[in-house]
């Protein structure tokens, strides 16, 4: 095993996906993104299953709501998520994406599904 140590710079240290800021009286957190971060996820217009498309969005919203971020950081991160949605052709909505159960209710019910079988 090989271990590395992160050194604090400017009263900040990155740990996993969080940056911890040390102030005179307390600690503040913000979401850390690597320098290689891009806002590319599976585009909404691609031919992937809807669950795959919304997985990244669910992750971003879960991370946003899991950490106790200051109000300014929370709003900034929420704006980043909206930019990611917009850049990947998602319909931008002010709240988190609908749950899987709700999405299934919103989808039209197919009258008859065809079943296919393959023979070798």
C-alpha cells in the first residue's frame, strides 16, 4: 500500500469530495472538484435508459443535500448543477429530478409489450 499526505494551503484542505476551510472561529465546507472536472454527463437527448441519465443528477443533488454547506456555497453548487443540466440538454427545473416511482407514473403506459426470444 502506498499512502500520501495532503498539505493544508491557505487554511484549506481537500478531503475526498469536500474542501474544509479553517477560519478563526470554526470550520466551513464546500464541494471540491478536481482541476480536470468537466460538466459532461450523459446528454438528455442520448439513447440511454432514463435511469442512467438521471443517476448523475441524483448523485449531485444527494451530495448537495448531504453536506452542511453555508447558504452561499449551497446556492453556488445548486447553480453549478443547473448549468450541468442546461449544458447537457436536460429540461431545467428548480427542484430535484422526480423519483423513479414518480417518473414511471408520468410515462405513458404501453398497451401491449412485445416479447422477444432468441434461439441459438
